[in-house]
C-alpha cells in the first residue's frame, strides 16, 4: 500500500499536515519515506534537490545527512549534476534557509563546489536573500575562482552595495581587491560604488581608487564626467536594494564632490572638466553652499584660456541668478570684449540684473565713433527695459555723427513702446522731411490718430508736427490734408478745431489745395 504512494503524495501529505498543525507521526512518516526512496548509489537527483529545497528544516537536514553519508560512492557526474541543480533551484525559487546547506559545501561537496562557484551564480541567491542566507553566500563568494569563471565589476555590484548584510559587502570588497588584475572595471561601475552614504564604503572607495589609479587612467575622463553629472542632477542613483531619502542623497553627493572630485581626483578634474560645466553647476537654481564653494575653488584653480570659451556661454552667465557668477563672467568678458558684435553687446544690456546692465552702460560710453553703429543704437532702443531705452537716447547725444536721425525716427516709430514712439516725435523736428519720409511714417501717424484709446500727448505732438510739415511744401501739405480728411470724419470734438485750423493754414499757403474736398462730420 505504501509503495503505491508517489513522492508527490508524500509532499502533499507534508503540506496538509502543515495546514492542520504538525502531527509528529505523519510528518515523520512522510520524511522517512521520502529519504528511503533515495538510492544510496544512484539517487534521484531531482528528488534530492526537491528535499533540499523544501521549507522544512528537519527534512533538509535528513537530506544533508544522506548526502554526507553516501556522496563518496557517487560519480563526479552525479555530484556535478547535484550542484548544478541546486544552483538552478535557487535562481528559480525562494529558499528561506540556505545556511542549512553550509555543511555540504564545507564538507562532501567542497571540492566540486569550488569548481562551480562564480560571482554570476550569486545573483540568484541574492534575489531571494534573507538573514538566514548570509553565511552561505559568503562561503560561495570565498570559493570563486576568477580564472575559471571571469566576471566584470558590474557582476559584483549587488554584493558590494548590499546594505542589509554587512558581511556580504565586506567579503565582496575583499574579492574585488583580490581579483582587480583579472576583471574589467568600467566607469559606470566606479560611479555606482562611489555614490554611497556609508562611511565604510566611502573609505573603501577612496583607498581602492588610490591604489589602482594607474590602472584607471584610460577611463578617468569618462569616470569624472559621470561623477560630475551625478552631483549636478540631484538625482537618485539606480542602485539595488537602496531606499534613498534626501539626507542619504546629500551625504553621497557631498562625498563624491568633496572627497572624490575635490581631493582624490582633483588634479584630473581641473584638466578634464570644461569651464562651461563649472558655470552650469554654479548657476544651478538649487545649488547648495558647499557645491558653490567647490565650483568657485575649481574656477580659481583652472585659470582657463578665455579665448577657447564660447562667447555666447560667457554672455549667458552674465544673466544668471548668482551675483558671483555674473561677476566672474564679466571679468572674463573684459579680456575678449572687442570680439563681441552688436547682438552680444545688446544681449548683455538686456538683462534684469542691474550690475551687468550698468557695467555695460559704462563700457558702451567708452566706444569710439567707429564702434558705434545704428544697429547697436536700434537694439538698445528696442529694449523692454525703460532704463535701456533711455540709455539709447543718451548714446544718440554722445555719438550724434554716427546716427541718421531720420532713419532713427522711422525705426522708433515702429516700436510698441509709447515712450519710444514719443521719442520718434522728438526726433521729427531734426529729421529730413520729404514725400518718401512722410509715406514711411504714414502708418505711425494713422496708428496714433485713429486709435481711440491712444495717448493724447502723442496725438497733440502729431498735430504740432503736421502744422510745421504743412508749411514746408505743397506736396507734404497735400499728404497731411488727405490724412486729416480721413481723421476728421471719425474723430470727436476734442481735436476738431485743431485739425480744422491746420487745414485752413495749409490751404491759405497753398491756394491750389483749396479745391480739395474735405468731408466734415456734421
């Protein structure tokens, strides 16, 4: 009757027994029967691994005793098959107490286990790692033979970064030091082990890199750039089993910045990090005081060749929030300011920061006549800042021979700013007036006169200008009469008398224009 029970029936019996509370006699029966079914010379390896993996310690211990007693009778092929299946089982399912297997790898399976132990095989163990597996994982790690199973630094990373089991990380560090000559180390791997908030791991990283710096020379540029990017982004690294909070991230970033980049790799950092990256860090909106001091120290040490820096980037840094960054950028510009074209000079003035704006005002006033162009004046006049618009007017007074007043008037008339439009009318008294000039200003005049909500002061100045222009020539008088004829039909009483008076004055001077029909609203 018992012989008709399959091994699955026996395992089912154990499961049912677990559900209803352990009944010693049934449990012992199932356990003994499972062990009896293992042939001492040619055991069923699948069944043996099932028993070794079952989450009942007493059953696992029986299997371990069976292996210890009989493995000397087995062939190498049988033992190798057993070890392979044990490793495969761990990678596929959780085994809560791997430390129960320690007597096997320290005893009867020791020699063969060493042949199979590899860093890659430990990935499966860590996948289901619990506190009962630490000793087993360490034992396997100690047996790794890098010449038989080569591995990369990344394969060791989960062990090095293990936060829960100190012993695993400690042995992994020893393994890395021991195998350093035989394994490939990538910049990404070094970045991941550098970015840590634990002092023990920080100390290890510094010593490790210091001792192997010559080996890392080919990858130092990429390593430094990756470390720089990590401290610049305020991001959380993608590390195994880490639960990062803001405090841990800050500790890791401070370590990388101050001890790794700022001390360990400082000479290389000064040579390999571009000045643009330093300025980007300096101008970061959320930069901390320590990072700011680090970037300042870096700039002072680097002493960059300003001629090799993109001028647009220097100009950009004169507009950032940090006053110290703006000051440094301005000091650099002094060395290359003759290389700046009108657009860059205008960009320097067009800023919300008064220190940069006033610094540029002072420089522009020192320009020679040949350096001042209409393009520069137009650009200043087009500014959105009233102070810059006013400065443009001052520049016109300082350099009167460099500006064509008529062209400046036409340009100012196209501005959306009422202040600049008013300036256009100020210039009108000094402009050269003819039919062509008047036609170029026609849109401006109509905009001022027809816009119901427009400035009364501007309208008043236009009428005053028309009064003068109408006396210059009959051609201009005719143009003004034509425009006023359109305006007077739609305007209110407020300016009616003024317009009528201008019309009468023009027709008196040029009788030939008296026949021109003027439609007046009743």
